C-alpha cells in the first residue's frame, strides 16, 4: 500500500504524509500543528500514528511548524548533518549523503544532496521490501545519478515550480528571478518534464508535480509540459494542491 496526504505544497508551506506498507512518514513540517492535525484527522490518523519525520532543508516554508509539531509527534526525526546543526536539534538523526539507511525496521531512506540555495538540502528515496518512492523538491537541477537511483520507483514526487516565460516576464524583481532560474533555485516545468521522461523510461508510472509557484505557474501548464514529455507512455500525472486533506492512493497497478 502506498498513499500520500499532501497537506501543503508551495512557497507558503510544505508538508506531506506518506503511508508506505503500513508505516506513516511525515516529510517536512512547514505548516502549523493544527493544520497537520486536521489533515490527519480527516483521514483517520492521529499524532501517535506517525512513525518518523524527514526534513529536506531548513527554509521556513519547510520547517516553520517543526518546533510545535515535534512536541506532539513522538517519533524519530531525520535530516542532513548540516540541517541538524543549523536547527541545533540534538535529538535529530543525521543522514549521510547517498547512504542507504534503515530508519525503521525494514524501511530504508537514501538522502540525496540537492542543488538549492540552502546548505544541507536533500531529497529522498524511501524503500521497503515491496515499494520504492522518490521525493525531490527545491532544486535547480536534477542531481547526477538520480535517474539510476530512482529506477523503477512506484511513484515519484518532483518539483515543477515555474513556467520560464511567466517568471521572466512576471512581476518578480530581477534578483529573485535570477535566484529561481539558477542551478541552486527551483526546477522549471521544462526541466521537470525532461526528468519525468527519463524516469518513465525506467518503469515509473505515477508522478505528482509539486511546489508549483502560485505567481509564476499554472497547474495546466505544468501538466501540459509533463504530458508532452511522457506522450506514448502509460503514466499517471497529478498536481499536488497548495493545501489538501485528501489522501491519494497510488493505483495498485503501479505497485506490482
């Protein structure tokens, strides 16, 4: 069983609950405790159901609710060494880059260094004996070797942050446009689509597009780019909502 609860996705906050073979993992805590509790409650889950927390990086839209939420979540928390030092969390467990680590019995996480303007930023490959799930947001370019690492994933969440034309001709100041377009910024629709095509070739058939900019993108544009790149392949594509309480089940046909 593979299900995701996309509590928040975007610059205003990021948080996802992943149910993978009976375990519940929270990825990022950029929302309030009340928002996360409401989303979990709507799906029959409570604080005590969380088995582990993973943090991608220390930008506020990913850790804003960490302090309050972790007073309620009595589960281990994992992040990079740099993030642990930045947040000064002695009780956090640091993940070594590119190392496959068993964080729970029969559940492994590989921390993938990502090119973002936040030291210690990482994505994740999460695996059990039966299921493989990839998670990559907040990155300017796709990390080297990730296509091979994610080969055959049942499902991948990938950033599709902006439409380049909307960003270039939009209202953002020049310095912010340069940041977003840089190799340490955010992934464009075009770059996301190119990566999706490569992932689809390795057997992944389910993708969620994440962290869309509300100012410089539209779900229809992100989906159009992704569909063009994966045309002719039997893949399922969905855009994660900015805020959500609907648990999404990855089709069983994608988990065989």
